[in-house]
C-alpha cells in the first residue's frame, strides 16, 4: 500500500484506489493534508490494463471467440486490475507530467 511522501502514513486500500484515478488533482492525505499524486509509473500500469482488454477485443474475430467469452474475459481482467492497482500505487508530492 502507498505511503504519504510528506508524513509517511500508510494509506488504506480505498484511498489508494481513489488516488489512482485522480491523476490531475491528486488526493489529500488524511493525516497531514498534503496533496499526493500517483506517479507516472502508475499511469503506465493502468494503460497496460486497458491495452490488454482492447487487444483482446480486437483479436476476437481472428481467433473466433464468442462474444460472451470476450465480455466475461474482459470483465475478469478489469476486475483483477481494479483489485491489484491500489497495491501498486506509489505517491509523489508533486504532479509529474506524462511526457
């Protein structure tokens, strides 16, 4: 789980989940009030998840997989990423540009 870079307080799963989607605005630490932002590395991890699901949908016609299997697999992969992302989030005191 991520730790606040200002005070060292470890964040809970739900707070880490919320900050992973607040790329531009960040989230304030409940202990010290300092705004924390997810790192560029975290954004890349999220993009990999989206890329995997998108690639699976695009190659579906080529390998003749049913629509139900595609939707089920996509939801399963998305669910796995939703549960894993809070454990991999790293925090930064400053907003890092994407490029």
